[in-house]
C-alpha cells in the first residue's frame, strides 16, 4: 500500500509562487516549476541566480517567505523530506571517516535497517567503481571520486526525489558518462531528478526538461525540446550550389569569404546575413520577411541543397535570456 505520509517514487515535485528574501534583498521572486517523475530536469542560472536557495527550500533547510512546495499534490513534511536524496555543492561528508562506514551511517539516519544500509552501500560503491576503496578514508580519494561518494550518499536510502547541486563538478568525461547513466537509471525507475550545472552542453545532452532562473525569477521552463523550439526565432541555414557551369569557372572559396550569394539574398526585404562558411550561409529573417521569397531568390542563384530553420542550443538561449 502506498505510504501517504512519506511519499513515493512517481510523485511530481511542484513549486508554486515561492519567494524568499534575506534582509532587504529579494533572492527568489514568485518561483514556480515542476519536476516530473521519470525525467531529469536541469536547473541552470548564473552564480547568485537563486538555484541553491531554491534547492534548500525544497529540502526544508530554508523556509520560503511565500509560496508552496508539494510532492504528489501534498505539502512537504519531515517524513516526506526524509526520503529525499540531496547532494550539496560544497562537500558534506566526513573526510577522515571510512567511506563504507559513513554511507551505512547515512542510510541509518534516513531510516534503513543495518542490513539494508550495508547492502545498499555495497551495491552503490560497486556501481560507482569504488568497491576497492570502501575501507579508505574520504580525504585520500581524488576530488572526482569524492564526488562519486557524495552522490552515493544521496542515493543510499533509495530516495523518492533527487536534488543535486553541481553533481558533475570535478569529474572527467568518463566519470560524467557513468554518473549520467546512473542518474538516468534512477529517473527511469520513476524518480524525479533535479540537478544544477554550469555545463550547459551536458544539461542539453542529459536532461528531458530545463528550468532557467535569472535574478530569482524563472525565465524559461519546460521540456528541453519545447524551450529550444519556442526560442528558435527566424534563423535559417542555406546551402546553395552554383550551377555546374558556374561551379567549374568559380575560384575556390576561402572559409568565411563573402560571395555573391550573400549580397543576392540580402536583396530580399527583411533578410540579413548572419554568417557564412563557404557555400553555406546563415540568415536572419525579420518578423514580416517572407521565407518563400528567400527560397525563390536562392533558387535563382543555384541548386538549393539545404534550407533549414535553426533551433538554438541551450547555451545560446541562456545567453539570450540571462542578463
């Protein structure tokens, strides 16, 4: 039977109208977003944007001045939060304590029996490639391996929600892949996963959903694909090959060199050339520009091999919405 007091995997985390000030400084302003079960949500923003404060409110470390945080439609209580997995950005473990002993200890703190805590510790250390370091003190590990232990501490009690602050910091690319796969497995098991990161390419690769926060306000949220599509604007990439006769007589093009095509395309009202790489040209269209007139003009210049709307990356969106 479902435990209504302690929550369960498969519940949705929802923040509504969350605000928080420190003195006269407003840090969070009407923050609202959803972390869906079975999905990885990237939480991105500049330093000081409010990410860590938001996470601490979810965990109950801080209280909001206004707003609600709910899991599965129920307000959070201590028994519910006890089943959350949290990884702070700063180191939160005991540097001179054996790795296995402190993971077992943390499992017990979260309500596991001794046998289950030991079993979960052994499983996680094996999965994270640290089984041979189980008896070592934490401070003897590399920073990357300490980061893995920090993640194991967030997972040892089989949490119903994962909240991770910069979990990939200090990891090499192979460790990033292993960590990402592990978090994906937790999401696939129905656990909502929220993590912050400054590595936007990593967020784009791993996350199903994104939340972008700037100066304490959410400026974009939703599925990663939807956020990118909504922000795509009117930028197109064209590849136009001259007719065979013209191609033979044309001199080779240096990368980025201007061509007659750029000037030709800019004859279309509302079209401006953004960049050029050989025969490939990227153009921006004004709101009232006619993309079909652009296509017709390109066809007069040669054979159109590519005519593609460009969807921005998360990094490009981030630079656009964060000031």
